[in-house]
C-alpha cells in the first residue's frame, strides 16, 4: 500500500515521459555516468580537509564534463592549465568543456 500511495502521489512525474518523447523512461544513463564516482566515495572521505575535498570535486567535475563533451580529459586539462595563466578574464568561459577548442593544431 505504501508503494502504491507513493506512486500515486508522484503520478504526474512518473508519466512525464509519455507527454514528451525526448524524456527517457529511466535515468540509467545518468546513473552509469556517476557510478565510478559513487563507488570511490568511501576512498575520498579523507581528502585531508574540506578545501582539498572541494578541489578534488571540482577537478572530477571538469574531467567528467570533458568526457561528456567528447574531449580527451588529459588533453583538455593540459591545454586549459597551459592557457589559464594568460587567458583574459572576460573570455575565461572559452575554457569550459562545452566551449573548449584545443589551442594546439594537431599534425596529420
């Protein structure tokens, strides 16, 4: 009875995918993307301090965002960290994973 009551109270959200074909029926894709980070959570409990934990979270976010935008995380971070000291503040957004293009022209 509790499960049915729970479902009925959230019926609109549960049936949202029926109204819009772009909405997935489940969130398996998202869960698979965050699983490596969730599994390592216990390993990262002792990052040293709150500040170092926040820094680790920021780096992990950049790595995952680079992957989701189709970039090689190593190449992305190497390029961004090289360009960051000379990047103007008003165009810093160019270094975000969804806006980034490599400054290095690859040789074929």
